[in-house]
């Protein structure tokens, strides 16, 4: 299900890229609602830039690197 939604959002973003006037109108409306704006930007970013596949053995990392890695895994809003 998540893959289907991500694909649909990716297609929508591509479509809006072809119609800048419609995109500008939507952005102007969404910009007035900061919580919605932030959420949509996060979702759009994740759809455009899916998680990189990286196999990391956390137990082999030094403590400082392990903390940074865990913060990155949780994401910006955790």
C-alpha cells in the first residue's frame, strides 16, 4: 500500500512540474497552513528521495557514530 501511495505521489509531483501555474496556486493555498505545509513537504521529499539501502552493523560502530546513526534513522521529526 505504501509503495502505491509513494508511486502516486511521485507521479503527481511530476505532473505538477509540467504545470507551474497549477503548482503555484496549490503552493499559495497550502502555504497558509504551516502544519499542512510541513507535512506535505516531508511526504513529498520522502517520495522524491526514498531511503537509501545501506546495510550497517550498528554494533561495529563507535559510540558517537552509533548515536548519530540512530538519530538519522529516526528522522528529523523524532
